[in-house]
């Protein structure tokens, strides 16, 4: 039984927990990072490697993604170890006229927000992706879409924070929380207790388990994404690839809500699994083929039907992939919210108790900016972005301590 | 009472899996035997040496002949053997997800599941370890005994356990020269009879010795070895250069436990049997009562013990599925366990016997 003291205790060592730990350590805070398993055991360690601008709805998330990308460009030199950051550009494949029309509107609205993205015809697409299927009529192209290795990114944040005095407790969970006159006391299942000024809940899909400890419910639910890993192969093309279908499904959360509210059996399999196409080559040459968006609770298994759909889909867009072996499949639980925005801020009625969770598929891409705004809020600085959209109290409720 | 017609699915058609499938089929239970390779038999077909033990353990018979016998028996019984079939997933409940010939994917409900997935050879990393010419001893054995290809002319064998000395001897039989057998521990690890044959042929053995690096432009041309101290650190000044073109690594095996993890079998750590492995009870059942683990996955031993473990699980699974009465099951499992015990007697079996007893005790505690 040890009594630990710190300025900030962060629960959850995913990409947000580690990035916030890094930023706060840089600002001189004594940080204790606690994970119930190990670094990256949740969604941050079971995702792909993309930093996508094109997929973001024009609005505050796109603005934050811009800033995040800028931050990545400096973090890659500032962090103590390599994060395999690279800007390859991205293409969203368009299969038919209907999707083309939707994407033209989408691209136009993104252009207004200052995102450098355009629609390119098949001829130009072939220069970027010579092996794309014959019936793909067009594509979007943005030179700015980038990628980063999530495991190396978390490791680099962790190393950087450690160099500035952060400590990490793995395989430890908080079992109860007490409010003190100033700050909080966490009781840990190891028998130790922590006294801290500030708590940050960065537990991703498991964030509600933490807020429940202070009597607050946060509507974050796990959304499963299944991904295939191929053997290492030479690069197929220059860019990372998605399909317009994926973006269309991301733009319309009502489809996902339909998915959640039963009636699943009646839906077509692709719809039932929330199938979208995301295709990216890693530094090692392994390709990642994703992904599904499913509401299956905390079940992290992969299943033959979904993997079959993903496999058929990659062959549909890149017929050459029928010759490539899959070596592994995995699933991650993305923390999703009812309105598609994360919760970033202080829990109502619980001063000093913060949350930074609910980024669904944008956690990696937004981690640098998330760290910045959270560190601003915690240290009493005004963030550069309006934070109302991300207010943890926007669905009502108050901590019931 | 037979629960239903779902077959017992056996994964891995090596000695353990073949014996499990044979016992199930003999009892009349439906059984499907899957293996990722093009041929069944596991590692038996590269084992050209004679087996130890008593008569009922096929002592004096060579590994590949045992393999042929088991195959003939499985053919005679008409077992549904599915080759080039990789099991890539297990759904609790119980369903197996298989990929056939790397093209066709399907799932199959299982009454019981018997995992006989074997073990994987350990590697050792040192400067130059990725040069062509560095390989595991099992790889060299497959090349000479199955494909009849000599991997090189002058060999350094790293590791003096049974695999090391048996493969060293077989490489000599195949026409290679063995420059040395080195061993990191202060004493030799293999059975005397195998070790002595290699030593009588004039091969030097170096204990407390390790490989420092492999050298060569395009492939292995030399190996640098050195003595090590009690903390396994190289002692400066003791380096020796051996002119070899092949370096074989015989540094132990690790149970191939992936499928048992998917089946949520409780894992335990038993270093003397290869590290992490699924726990099992006296019928080879894992903590998941529908899943059995047999052979090297349940602790690295030998083909002879793997076969008996396979039989034990096959008999018990047939009983659990309603294809054998209580008394027959009891008599047959007692007999099989008696033979298993006998195989683990004597100074060579002692350590394994004690380790296996520890596994059973752990299961009882749990």
C-alpha cells in the first residue's frame, strides 16, 4: 500500500492518454498515467495508421485536424523516437455517378474550409493507383492526407513524458474515486491510493466505467472495427485509399443509429456490418484492409462473414489483391458518441475531473490537438478552439458525488 | 447419450492429432482432421531414427514408419482428413473457421475440439543471423530427410539437445561435415546414445560456448564462437573462427498456442516444457471443457508421448460425445495413462514427469 501524489492522474494509456501526459509533462506537471491493461491495449493499438483530413466533415473537427497535422509535422522531430510520419496523400475512390455527385458537393464544402482537395478523373487516378479496378470512374485527391504508426506514436509520447518525470502504472485500475477539499483521491486495485489535483478520463470506449465512479453517465459506446493485415508486399500505388461509400456512411450517423436499433437481421450484410473501405500500406509493406463499424458491445472478436466482406471489397477495388495472403485479422473498439463529437472538458459538478474520450475513428489523427486543448483547459488557459461542441455536459446530467 | 452429430474436430495431423482422430473414429464418433500441410504426419516423416521405449511404444521403429502406420490406419478407418486446411479462427460455442487451399473459407460446428498444433522452433539472433545458411535444425532435417537436399557442406550445430545431436548425425549421414556442436550450458543436453554417435565420429563438442556472429559476403562463410561465463557473457580472447557454410539452430521449441488462446483456454508457464501453454487435466482437457490439447502444444516432449496424449483425448472425447460407455472409457484411459507414465520414467523422463504432474496439480487447484 503506497500513497502516491501527483498533479494530474490520467486514466487510460491510449493515444489520448499518452499525448495528454506528454503535453502536461512538458508544461511542468507531475503526471501519473494509469492503464488497466497496458499502453495501447484498446482502440489505439488496434486501428490503422491514417491521419485523414478528407474524411472530416467541414467544421470544427476539420479545423482541428488541420492544426493536428501541423503539430504532427513538428512532433516528428520533437519526440524522442521515430513515429513513421509520412505524407503520402489520399484518394477516395468513386464508383458511380450518385457518389460522384455527393463527393463533388463534399469536396466543394471542404475547399471552402481551406482543405486542398480535388476530384480527379480516372486517367489521373491511374497515375496514382495503376492497379485500381476498371470501373472506378473517378476519385478525390488530397496531397495532405498523412499517416503515422500509432504504436510508435504512443511509445514516443510515453518516452517523451517519462523524460520529463511522468510515471506509468500498467495493469492497474481505479476502483473508486473520492472528492477531497482540493482535488481527488483514487483508490487502485493494487491497494495503492493516489492523491491528485486533476483527473483525466482518457479511457476511450471504457470511459463510462470511469465517469460512473463519480455518478456521471457519458454516452460513449464501443463501435467495433474489423481489419485484415496482409503479408508484406511492394507498394501498389502512391496514396492511401478509401471508397466514397465509406465517407457517405461516416457522413450519415443516422445510418449507424439504424444499425444500433435492432432490425439488423433484415439488413444486407454490408449494411449490417457498417462496411466501408479503407486501405493503407504500412512502413513494413503489410497492407491494412478495413473496416467495419458495428455495435456489438465489448466483443472484440473477428468473424468470417465480416472478413469475407472486407476481402471481397478489396478485390473489388484492387483485383490484384486476390493473390495476396492475409496473415492476421483484428478488431478494435472505437469510442463512439451520439453526435459524432468527442467529449473534451470538465465533467459538470466535478471540478478538476476531466474527460477526453469519444473520438471514434479520429483518435490518432486528433491526438496532438486533443492534448493541446486539454492541457490548456487543465492549466487554466483558454484553448484556441471554441469548446462548446465538445462539452461533456451537452447531453445533460451532473456528477452525483 | 449422444449429444448430436457435430463432429469432433482435430487440428493438426501429426502423431498426436492422428492418434486422437483414430481413437474417436474407432469408437464410432464423427471426426474431421484438419492440417495446413499438403501431407499428414507432422514431423514424423522427417524422423529417420529409431524410437525409444517399450514394444507398445513402437520402440525400435523409425519415425517415418510409425507415420506410415498411422496414415494407413486412418485411411482404413475412413477418417475425413482435410489437408491444406488452415484453422484461422475459433468461435466459442463451438465453431471452427477454416481456410482451404488459401482460397475457400468456411466454418464448421464442432462437438469437441482437439488442438494438436505442435510447437515452433526457437530462433537465436546474433549479427549475421539473417544470412542465407542460417536455419533451424528442424529446417535442415526437413531438407535432408523429406526433400533430400543437403543444405550445406560444413555445419555448425548450435545446441546439444536431442534435436541438435540427432540432426547433426543425420546431416553427417547425408554427406555433410559437422564442424562442431556448441552448447551454452556447462553440460550436454541430449540422450547419451545420440550424443555418443556424433562424438565417436570425431565431432568436437564445446560446452559453455555460444555463437558470436556469422560472417560472409552473400551467405554464411564463417562462424565466430566464444566461451561464456556463468552469466552467459562471452569471455574476451576465447573467440574461435569456424569455416562453415551452414549454421543450424537447435535451441528449443515453443508450444504453438494461438488457437488455444482463441478458445480462451487458461495459459500457464512451464519453462521446462517450452514456456507458455494451455493447462490441461488428466484427460488432456483444457480449462475450456470442450477443448482438448495434445502433443507439443500441451508441453514440448516427444512423438511417443504425443501419440499417447492424443489417444487419451480421443478416447475421452468419444466418451463425452456419447460414443463410449463409462467402463470402457475408464479402462482405456487408465491403460493409456499407464503407457504415458512409463514413457516418462527414468532419468531422461524425470524432469518432464515432474512438470506434467505440476500441470495436473495446477488444474486441480483451479
